[in-house]
C-alpha cells in the first residue's frame, strides 16, 4: 500500500482538506447587523488585466445570463452592505435568488477553486442569514471542475439541467451541502 503523502493523493471523497483563506480575504465576523441589499446591481465595470482574468469575466457574464433564464428573480452582483464588529463593509456575490423559505447565493468561477468556498460560506452566507433569517444555499458555478482540487468541504455536483431542483429540495438537505454546477457555455 502506498502511503498518503499529500492531500492530492488522498482518495476522492475522503477527508476534507484545510485550505487557507485567499490573501487579503476578510470573513464576516458575528455579530452581523444592519444588512442592506442595494436595489440596483453593482454598476462598476470590471476589467481583467490578464488573459485569464478576461476569460473569467466573460464566463461570469454568460453564466449570469444563463442564471437569469433559470430563475426569474435572479439578481446579479447585488451589493450587500453590513456591519461586522462595528465596522461597515460591503460585499458583492455574483448573484442571489431570494425566496420566502430560502436564499440561493452564487459564486461564478472559471475553474472550481477553494476561494469560492471562502466567499460563499465565510462571507456571503452569514451576511445573508443576518439579512433574512432563512437557510442560505451556496452554489458555485464553474466551467472546469477537477475533483482532485483540495477543498475545505465535501462537494455535491449538480447537473445544470437540475439546478431548479435546489428550489424544490428539502431545505435541510439543500442548505447543508456545498453545491457545484459545472456549466459550459456551449
């Protein structure tokens, strides 16, 4: 038997890996108060400096159009204003869908990466739970998915055609999982 040398050599579906937060990342610290969602999406134009950044931004725009087609109440790039530890902050998820019994929050990445988990679980989820006391369902939309990518939590892949199931699914199951949709824009 070959010994496990690194997280990448662990069997798939094995233990979660402790992945450090991205450089400069600030998670939301409880208590969170005064959450306000701007009625208009962020209007700032994001321009990538590198070829990879530009490709990622093009993919994000196409994925947001696709999500608008899936959810009639999809809100792209909402600005979430809030107080955390007496400090005023703003964060901008790639999209949200608000229902009476749940909130779906989306982060769009060209390739599956732990940064999405940090943003969705450690920043957007606690802010949205303070905004409306309902379960928050976290969804990463990505073009490329590598199951060997070290990740802090078990991932549940969902087919793009089944994305609407998150609306109908038992809320306990939906909110307890980290969902990943591998979506290729044709």
